[in-house]
């Protein structure tokens, strides 16, 4: 419950939601590149100014993240909330 509450508190600070096969991130900058073509292309995702959904991390705020994946990747631009 504490992690879900923290998510609700910080989601408005970010522009993108990124879901990989292993983690969920919130980030303000996302760059996706295809490193190899073929039936299972390798994707490289760089996130800047990110928050990681992981209850075992001491600090969930991360300045830079690099993810390599050949599985599904979902990047969504979050709606702007007027404060």
C-alpha cells in the first residue's frame, strides 16, 4: 500500500509511463532505439529523471536508466494535469 501511495504522490511529476517485462518506470525523457533487427530485435531504452516501481529499492528516484530488452515494451505519454 505504501508503494501505491507513493506512486499516486509522484505520478504528476512525470511525462511518460514505461513498462518493460521486468519493471515499471515513470520518466520525463524516454529514448528508444532498435539495436538489432530480426525476429527478436533488441531494444535499448534510456530514461532520464525516472522513478522505479520496485518495493525493494531504498531509493526509487533514479537520474538515468538504461534498459536492454527483446520482449514487449510499452511507452505512454501521460496526460497533463493542470494544477
